[in-house]
C-alpha cells in the first residue's frame, strides 16, 4: 500500500462526503477508493469512517487522522513547491474560496495578469455566497468582505471597497433625484435578504464627523447580488452596492451614482487561510497579487 496515496484518498473521501464523489474527483473507480480505505484502516488497526446505506461519517480517530494527514500532505506539497522554486518558477495548485460576485466582477477580469506571471500555478475557485468551513472543503484561502467573525483562521486585510448609492434613470425620472441623505426617507430601496432586516434596511453614511443612519423602505427584496443590481437597473428602487459591481452600469448610463459627496464607511476585504507552520509560496504569491490588485483598484476609486 502506498501510504501517501492512501492518505490523499482518505482526505478526498472526508472532504467529498462519499466514496463515489471522491472517486469522481480522483477519476478512479469507487471500488478502488473503498479498497484503499479498507487497507488503510487495516494497516492502522482502527476504524476511520462509519458507513451506512445513506451516510458516511468520520470517527473520532478518523478526525484526528484527517487533521494529521492535511498537515503532512500540505508539507509534502510545500516541499515540492520549494524545490521547484529553485528553477525560478513557482508551481502548485491553489483552491480559492470567494463569492461569485467578487470573482466575476473583480478577480476574474484581472486574473490574466496572475496567470501570465505564474503559468505553473493552477487555480481552482470554489464560489459560494455562504460562509463555508474551508478546511472541510479543502480550500487553501478564502476572500471575504465585511467585518470578520472570530475564528482560528489567519486573516490578512488586503484592502477595502466603497459603497455606491445608485438609481436607474427611469426611477429618478419618476421619483426625483435625492440631493441629501435626509431626502432618502422619501424614496424606496431594493431590499437584500442578506441584511436580515425584513422589509426595511438601515443605510449608514458618514458626513464629516457625523454618522447618519437612514431606514429605507423595501417593496421588493432579493437574496442574490446580481438580482439586486438587476432590480436597481430595472427601476424598482435605489440600491447601495459595492463599487466594483456597478462601475460598468454607471459608465453605460444604466445607473446613476447619487450623493457621491457623502461617504459610506468602506467595507474591508480580507484573505483568510488556516494556521500552519508554513505558507505555500504559491498561496503567498496569490495573496500578494490580490493585495496589489486592491491597491490598483483603490487608486481608481
């Protein structure tokens, strides 16, 4: 039995949640994965997984073994990447977690620069709006916006984005253009369910030293950022959205930026990754590139 390969197979099974899904990711037969896990358990003399007809769960021993395998496999990958670095070219693969919107509007359009610099680094994006357990999903680093909750992850703030208040020409023709924060009380906003505020949203602005909060009425609410912007473009209400999501809409005249002289507090953007004795050179290169990208974007705002 190739113990390193068996460890990799076990990690795939735990992260995939089934033998079949793990086999699919490895492009091997499910029977091969099953046999490997049985041989590994026999070698260790302990059960790593509990199997039923409907579910697969990890035993306490399996969880401890999984954590050790992740550390060992990461060290193996790091050693290989450091060896390849001697040739002057970074190599490796990175799995990155972030939201579909951030990837589509911010990272992917600029990604050619990274791939040109590091052609031997493979990138695998795991895109989801919800916060996920990055260890369980085998994610090397995750890009998140907003205030961070306490966790065991290492966090590096790489920049921030600004909120833009926008309305469509059609909406502004029907309801008028607000000329002050106070005037927003007479307007309707598109609601975003992620705010968890029912049919009203509190928008916060900073006018000099003053912080002003305005409760906005929502008559249409959505739970998807693309639908949120689309509803604003369609004239269903004002929207307050990340600058990188609407710059093209503003340039094309589909949206009008409002109250540009009144700032909303900027929203931090951070990269998080698991605590480790080492950080892969490939991951470090990606993190540094993201920070560089944010610096360029900030200069354009």
